[in-house]
């Protein structure tokens, strides 16, 4: 291997802010932030919006508000097609 071309592989603390869950994973993610984990050690820290702990596909929880909004939008958009008779 060529020296000084590979990123540093180390343990990184990932934080899913939506579920407030922490993951310690080996990674090459580059970050300037650090955070102290519950084990007392300080690790490089990366905040995540979504991970397997909060994503609906992995948790099995669907967001009803989004689904209801799509249905209402569909009905509003195509309501005129079903109510009118044939023109001609």
C-alpha cells in the first residue's frame, strides 16, 4: 500500500438525533467534533438525521400524516373527474 493516501479508520460515535440513539462503529468519516460516550471514552462524533433506529422501513412504523396528506391531495386533484357526467 502507498503511504498517506488512505483515510484513517477509527471508532466513530454516530448519533441518530431523531431517535436519540448512539452507535459506535468503525468508520473513516471525517469530523472535527468529539463527544464523550457512556463508556467514559471520547470519540469523534457525527450527528445523523435518520438511521436504522428511526427510519420507518426499519422500525415498521409508517407516518400517517404523510399518507393522509397524499390521499387528500389525490382526492382534491382528481375530484372533478368523478363528479362530472359525459360532455359531448
